[in-house]
C-alpha cells in the first residue's frame, strides 16, 4: 500500500510525475490512499484528482471548502506532509509536491528538510495518516498489514507528535518550548515564517539569557511579503538578549527543523507562527539520537554559509518605512 498526505500538490511536472506513479501502482493492485488539503490545492482542477480516482486511487479532500471567503473552515487546514509505503518506509518533513520544491523559486534555491524513516517509528506516521483518513473519508482502515512488525533498528528513539486546533493543549508548541527550557548548550532553529506566541518568545529569550547558544534562521526574502514583514518585527527583542539571527539569502528556506544539545532534534511541518501553533493540523518527528542531531547540526552550519547574520545595530537602523510596514503586518500575525 501507499499512503500519501500533502498540503500542496500542484498540477505541474513534479505533481503529474507523482500522480502517474500512484495511478500505475493502483492499477497494479496496490491500495493507494491520497489526502490533499482543500485550500492548499485550491487552484488544482477537479479533473486532476478525478483521473486518479478513475485509475483506482482512493482520493479524499481534507475539510472541503467551496467558498473560502465565507467559511470558518478555511482557517483549519491540514498542513501535514506524510508518505507511508507498506508500513515499513515513511517520509516526514516540510516538502510539498510542486516544481518549486525541486527547481527553486524566482529568486533562488528552495531549501527544505525531509526525514526518511524506517523501522517501528513508521507506525507513528501510519497512525497519524489513518486518523486523518478516517476524518476525511469517514471510513476506518485498520489491520496488522498496515502495522507490520519490523526488526529493531540501530538508531535512537523517534516520537511522532501531531497537533490540531481542537482543545486547549498545543502539543507541538509545548514540545518545542520544553526543548528550549531544557537546553543546556545550544538550540538551532530553522523556519520560513516567524510569528511566535508570547510563551514561545519568552522561552527563546529565557534560553538565551541563561547562556544557551540560541540561533534562528529565517529567509532574507519571504515568499509572502506580509509574513516577511511580520517576521522581522519580532527579531529586535531576540537580538537584544543575544539570540543570533541568520537571514538565508541563497533563495527561500522552507525547512522546519530544530536541534538541541547534540541529542534531540525535530523535523516536520510546524512553522513557528500562530497558524501552525493554533489553527493547522500539523505533525513533527522528535528524534532522540546523537547521529541524527549531529547531521542536522551540520546541515545548519552548511546553511549558515548561505546566510548573513543580522546584528542588533543593523536592525535598529533599518528604514522607518520598513518599521511601519512591519508594525502593520504584525497586527495581522494571528491571521497569517
């Protein structure tokens, strides 16, 4: 079987290539289930997915929205990116299916992070997908064939954590905050959008003030201009307490990865913004393993070579026009 969930799945060269594989596998007799987000794929023609259904692929739209401007459901989107194959191999990260994730954007390279997962940890990805499948299709899929026993791997532990807008507890935000408060040496974070909650800002500043090497990497140029201005508005308070801020200038950094103290790391779909914290359905993998942490740490330092570090002096001397735009954009942060 193949189970696939994406927020964005576009009708372009990359999307059509993946679609052809799914259709071919379905025609060969495999169970292929595919979930796409209704708003994330708003511009994709209905026929694109109907062709998949005709070929035998089970396709579901997550929380269908017909008139986005007049529906409350437009806020509650499935932002997860998951692939599970035979219950033995999985993928989790920030990468959607669209040409720009392969060829880059108009201003440069598109930088993302995805984990390839094997072993028993795939069961966590499978469970997350099947819960969403039940929500979208109202049909229960279960059985041992979806959760096959596998030999114990040689890596550390992995914890698959989901979050959603239901209830009062925001599990993923709480998990990252706990990582910040428990850090002793360093915390390195990458995110395309930085519009944090008050509690998250407090955790970042507390870690920096306690002597932890806190580094934040965001794009110098954002794919959403308003979100870019809003992100900049939060950086002054962090720079003031010693957080090192890096602006990725080689293109657009879409990676949502965090690493702490050479031991714990996280990769998933979670942006450090209000929408991911409070409104979206998100998923991340927390990995407790020195090898994975070291790999992500090395990737972070490789990315620093494509960045420029933002100083507090430079931030304070930015043009008055930018400050005004940032202040206005910040007012819209909870909506973006």
